[in-house]
C-alpha cells in the first residue's frame, strides 16, 4: 500500500514482520527476509502468537475448511504458526493492534544501539497502577489480565470489561492457575463445548512446548 | 495482448489481475484474490456468543467497527434483544467515524498518488504537504471519535453485544464536537481536491445495491434496495444473492441470481439515496456539480469525498442527541437465528 521505492530485494536494516504463517511460500519468504535483515521484529499478535488465524488449529483442518468452501481442491493452507517458529526474532512488538510504545521502543533502540526494553509483566500491574477495582476478584468477570502481557495500559478493565488477551500471553504466565480459578467460578466461564475459557482464548499461543505458555 | 499484474498494490488485501485482450476486445478477465484464507466461518462455530465480535473485528484493520457491529446486531437479533436507542445512536457514530476514516485513507493515500502518477505517499512531499497535513488533521479527529466511544480506534473494546460497557464523560464529548466542527471545512476542501482529479470517462451499467431506511441515510440496518427495484429485508439476502466459489481465487464472488455482478459502496449509496444525505453534503455536491445517477465507477472517489462531508456533519449532529445513561447490558442467552447486513 505504501512504499518509498528503495530496494525490494534488500538488504534491510530493520524488518517488521506481521501476520501468521499459513502458506509454505510465506515461510520461504520469511527466511529470505531474515537473511537480508540486521534486525527483525515480530509485530502484532498474529506474528507473535499465531493470533486469530491460529484459532483454526482448535479443529482438524478439513473440518474447518469444509465449513467455508464446498470445493477445497484449490484451497491451500498449512498449520498456522508464529514467525519465530521459522526464524530468529530480535523482539516482539505486542498487541492487536500493536502498541505504539513498543514500536517506538524497538526502533529507537536500534537507532541508539541498545537492547529494547519491552514490558515483561502482566496487565494486572498496569491495572493496579490505574487504581481499577479487580474485575476478576470483585466482579467475578473472566479477566485474562493475570496471564496477559502488559502494554495496553489495562484498556479493557478500565472500560469495565474483562481483558481478552489481545496482547497475548506474558512470559512465564501461570495459565493453569487462572484456568483453575475460572473453573471454580463455574458455568459463565465455560463455552458450549465445556472447555475452560482461558485455553480457548483468542490470542493464546497454540503450539505445545512453546516458549511462553 | 495479455496483461498480468501479480500484485495489486493499492488495495487492502492481496490480489492479482489478468486481462486477455484480442483486437481491442476483452476476451477474459480474472481477478484473483490470493490472500491466504483464514477460515473465520469455520472456527467461529461453537464459540461463546460474546467472543464473536472481538474475533471478527480482526477480519480487517481498517473496518473493524463494521465487522463488530454486524456480529453484535446478528447476535442481538438471535437472542431477541433490543438495544437501547442510545446504543443504536452510538453505533451509528462509530460507523460514521470509521467510514470517514476509511474513505480518507483511500482518497489521500491510495487514489491520489495514482492520479498524479506518483510512486507512493512518501513521494507526495513536498508538493502535497498541505494535503497530507489536512489528511492528518481529519484522520486524527475521526479516529478520536471511534476511540472515545470504543476505547481505542482499532479493534474497539467497549462496544459489546447488548450495548456499551462504558461511556465517556460529557466534557470529552463536547471537546470532540468542537473538533468535528473544526474539520468541516477540511472535508469540503477534500471534495474540491477530489473533484479536480481527471477521471477517465466510462459508463458502466451495473446494478447499484445499498441498504436503505428512510428518512435516514442508512448505516447499520435497513432494506436492501437497488435501482432495478429490488427491495428486500435483511433476512431475505439469499433469496436474491448467491455466493460462488471460483477455482482461481480464494475469495468468493457474490452475484445477483439470474443476473450478474453488482456494485456497492459510496457511489451505489449516493445513486440510490442522495436525497437522504446531510444538507451539508448535498450543498457541497451541488457546488462541484455532482449529479445522480452517475454511472462512472471512477466517480466512486467523488462519492467517497461527499460521504466524508456527510459523515462529519452527521456525526456532529448525532452527538447532540446522545443522552449518557449508565450502561446496562442485560443479555439472556437463548437459542435463535439472526441475519443482518452492514
């Protein structure tokens, strides 16, 4: 959409990669870009955690595909994955939509030659700093704040609704403990298929044994 | 002669187009949307009702409000819930702010460089600096409107099934009203700028389709109408329209049954309900000599600029009508079916 000309084939000082890998040619292109880039950042929840497109992994491919197309013979899509499954990533600019703060932090760090200082704590910290009343504890709302990476300045809880984890899981989140809490709260936290709210959630990392969850 | 463009650059999404021309006559044309499929319809099945709007918002980063509102209205219809009049007004404000924002991006960032044969928006400096500044001023204000009621401009959070989870304080609404007032002249200037572009001369007799609910210039709900006399309710969509799969494209193609393709969007809306526009927009259209019906698809740009004038004035007026009541979201889940159009 927007380009300033330059050299489409590289080399690049900084590459910002968005989106989930769902096609093999995307993985090839990603590898080529990595080879030509000094710094490569993943930007947005899709690139970092698989995001919404990764929800298709909650069902067998054929089942999901058949609900959309009658003729699947020309539709090709591989198992969705985050970009760090294919290449080394120099940092994660989190959020859906991605946050300005982390984007500025990444780019200014590159310019000044320092390590980017990304936020490595949960939404709860930001929420407490804002002086919000806890929605999970006080109002029994299914808030994902405790396991979600900060950066949104506790946007949803500040608007009186439970966090739905659009910033994705934070490092070393104790999702299991939160899931148990949700379970104890009962039916409002469960969907029709009786899975616990947290593990069904939009932006959760989908691959087993992953770095974060 | 064969023309093949593998990557159409000035659109949101990823597409390619192929023309096959023999002796000046078009033999074949293939529009291939090769953007990888994401299967939203597939993975939305069996999810909780209140997750749906937030998931479908991610279909598009330019028009999340449209996708959310559609999902919210469909769910409310299925659950037999009638939203409060205030919620309906605020959803209109949200929709208008997003439509204006989207039109601005299209006109200034995608269309304008093409009409002046420039490579892309960075090449527009310094010649078009006043225009880019105008774009920034307007985009900032309309995004602030979306953010004021939605929590953030992209993928809003406070708009949910049942209404709004929180409402902004009065003084912030007064401030945004003032700012909307300030960009009204910019909107008219945008229309003048677009009307100066040299549009190719083309008449395309297609069927124009829009939603309509007089006396309002419908957004969010209404009958489906066309200039050939179609008038059906939202529920009856499939009685007239048909979605086809095409082997060379990931996107489906919708046609009118027994007929052919049709056109929606700003020009279609203006052709069908010009009289229902805000007075400011009608005046501005008259000033540049725009008349309906207009069958030149390139004039969709003009129509968008007229809708920018309409959207800003209408938004400003709707904000006068907003009565800020404490939001109450009383949803009772039940089995049901709901079909809506945006």
